[in-house]
């Protein structure tokens, strides 16, 4: 991104979040992976309160190989900070330079950093949530499904995330039919399916999970909305809590949803859902 565009995006986010005067903190190192510095941006909640704020850790999408913590999730930062949440938008390691589970480990490291620095950011270490979109939703879900006490979260929001790669390979129009048939008919299919299962959040559903909210467009051509409905059904099968919110006519990408006020309306109910689960 050009420097001028990046500065403009930052200023827009700061104004939307009401953080002029309560300055956002950007390019904070939350962990190191060898010589690589992993960074996040922190946006304080609008207004002041004697009570530490709940926190949202944002994980952007980009097919695991690209994406930007300031661009992809920009439509969420302002509404969250205006609603009284502290927001932390993170970068993580991309494939193919760094393979699974590197990015999942980065999400957990970011949560640990936010929790350990709760006083610095005036947030409540016992009220941390994960919100991911697309590939970021898959990473956030995996991080939450297998967390230690320091990286545990109290709620998870998945926006059009792939939850079951084995089924996705069979159903998504983004996978060419010829490639699908080749994978199904070769001796590599068993190995492929095993790898896909290992990266599928639905594989790791277990009792005792945090509550999940799935937000998904009904016209998503890349990740069908049944990925969210099936994942929610799996969570409920172990007596977990989850809800599915369908965005009628929505495709794949919250920035596209911003073009239609009816589709962008999902944000208010998402915020209310998080508020209910992150009460003090």
C-alpha cells in the first residue's frame, strides 16, 4: 500500500473510533518468530470508563497468503470502538513461506500479549474475544478450539470462514471440477483428506468451547454458508453455544457488504451478541 493511502486509512480509523486525543497505538510488536517481528495495531474504546473494556482481537483474511490488518477489517474497527471495545488488529505469518500451524500460533501469541498487557490498554483480561474473517476466521477458530489458559478467549466470531476443508473441496465452486475429480480418484486422496481434516476447525469441536457466532453471506461463491451452519450444528452436538447470522445476498467479503446498507446491518447484531457474552 502506498504511504499516503496507509496514512489516510489510519486517520479514517482513528476518527471513526473516536481516538483522536485517545491515540491509537500502531506497529506494536506482540511476538517474534525468529528474526521476524509480528505486529498489531491497538485502538482504544471511544469515551472513558472506570471499568476496563472488553477486547476484540481481529484476524484479517487473504487466503493465508496475503491481507492487511488495516485494510481488510477496516469496516469493523470504528463500530467496535464506538461500542466500547478495545480493538487489536493483528498481522501474522503467511504461506507459503510459513506453513500451518505458524499462523495459528501467531493468533495465540497475540491473545497472550493482549492479556498480559491488559492494564496498559485498559482492557479486561477476562473479557477477550476473537473475530476473524475468511481465512482469518479459520485461524481464529483453530486458535480458540485448542487454547491454553493464557490464550483462551471468551467468545469467537467467524465471518464466512472455512470450517471443513474436506467438504469444501467437494462443494465449493472455487474448486475446478477436473481438479476435484482428480483428487478423488488418485491414491493421494487419502493423504489429501487427512491434511485437510487437520486444518479444519470442525475436526476439533469438543465440549467446553467458548460461544461462537457465525456470520455468512447466502450468496458466497467461495465458502458456502453451509460451512457455518454445519460447524454450528457440530458445536451444538457437544452442548456448546453458537448462533448463525445469514447476510441475505451477501458474497464473500465484509468490504463488499459495505456497499449495501441491508448487508452492512449485520454489525449491530454482531456487537450486541458480543456485548452479551463479554459482560463484566
